[in-house]
C-alpha cells in the first residue's frame, strides 16, 4: 500500500528507524526483540535489558519500572510496540521504555530483516 510518496508504503514513512534514533528522541513503534535479559540494580531492584532491532540496526533498551511483570508477556523473537525516551549511556544511545506490549498490528516482516537502506 502506497500513498503517492514515491512508492514507499505508508507504514514505513512515519517509522522511526533505529539508525535514526538520537539522544532525547521520543521513541514509539514496533521493533523486534533480539535479546532479553533480566538483571538487578545495585540496590537489588529488577530491571529488563532488551536488544531491539529493525532492518536498519539494533539498539539497547531498558525497563526500570514493572520489569518482572512486563517480562512475562513476551519472548525473544516477538514484535513489540514500545514507547520510551532515548538517552545516552557510556556514549551509546539507549532507550528507556515506559511502555511495551506484543504488537497487535499486522506488520510487514521486511521491516525487521537486516538490509542496507
């Protein structure tokens, strides 16, 4: 499905590609879970560390609030709809997620295959 913008499907036009995420960006969209790991902060609080991906690359994401409860709802290989905020940690862009859920949308799998853009 295109909308007259040079043959680019509508779902790709407004998409925030991982390669384009910059510090202080608000991040919203669907991303593939390539990695998932629970950890503990120095204070002993659980957190969730994710590697999110689309065809443009990968990015680290953290869940600090409700990590255990959110973790049981998805697995590696799932497509998540996420909301969060991009920051910088050790000179790398990292997204702190405020919300996530398994995507209910039918998403084009080609959005998540690695390819050069």
